[in-house]
C-alpha cells in the first residue's frame, strides 16, 4: 500500500557540499518499508520544479516513527531540499517500488556514491535476522562516501577510493576481499560499477540484486520514462524495481 503523508523534519546532517540527510518523523506508526524502496518527495516553493523527486529510503526507525533520506545535490530540486531545517514539513509518497529480497547467509553489500543510501536499512534488516553482512563502499575520494560512519554497527565495513584517501586504492571490484566466498551480492551506485559487480556475480554463479537509478517522474509506472530493457522485455524501474535480480538483466549488464 502507498501513502501520501506529511512528515516533520527532526534532523539534518551534511557531508561536505554534495550530500545531506534528512530525518523525518510522523506521529503515527509507519507502514512496513522494505530495504531498497523509495519515496517521491514534493519540492515546495520552487517554481522551477514541478515534479516530485525520487529518493531512496536510507533508514527506518519504527520506535521513533522516523525515516531518513540520504540526498545528493544534483539540481534545483535537491538544492531546495537542502535548505530544509528542523520543524519544516515535507510531503512524501511512499513506500514505492520493489526492495531487496534478503537472500544469503554471507551477503556482500556494495555501494558507490549516492548508491550507499539504501544499504544502511538493508544492513539493519540483515542484522535483525542474525546475519552480519560485509559492506563495501566506494567513491572517488573519502569525502565522497557519505554517511559511512553509520554503517559500522551493522556489518564488516570495507572501503575503496580512486585516490587512496580511504581504504584500498581502486575500484570496488579490485578490493582484496571482494571475492571472499559470498553467497549473495546486493549493489547500488553508478551504472558502470553495478555492471562490473553483476558480471562478476553471474560469472561466479553468485546470486545478485541491483538497485537501478533510472530517471523517474511518477514513481508508480504510469509515465514510462524509467523503463529499462530486461531479458524478457521492458520493465518499469519505479514499479517493477528499483531492485532487480541480475539473472534477468544480462543484456543491460553486458552493454
């Protein structure tokens, strides 16, 4: 079920000039939110922005009735959201899309840039099942891996950076612990990174899920602007994803 709800901003944190998070609270009990689902966020008082912005749900706290959004500033809409402060209201349509399936006993979660956003809630969901995942986060530099300190309680944390400023130098697929006998991989981030991770998983016979980040407008499968070509036809990322099984995306993965 989808909800259209006003939340109150109760927390805000910034990571450099590129990323920030908003913690939003509702007075009533939140509906179940699967890791990997997203919200369509209304941008108020911005004449240049008429459509809602799709943003991954970063974290959920069912005790405080809060959810968090991790946002990368990329345009006028997200720049306007960055001006929100505690006490401001924000309207969401949520929870949208299909989330991760929580497979495996030795999962590897791989995120890059803004793609780390859904992995925190995912790691916490695994921990709730008694499974502590390995979490591999990558970026061009240390300051472009946002919210990384939040992941430490929920898994074994690994890093790669292009410039070597944090963790091992290189791509996530080049990390010395990238191929350590995992039985399931979940990934979200830049398209080249996800394709490389998924190719490795398919070659090794490891189950893999990808959270795609296609452009979206409606969030409910009506406008068709987020369509991706899968092995069995075109699929709406916002409705049939954003999380897909790699076995059905081999054409996309091997582009």
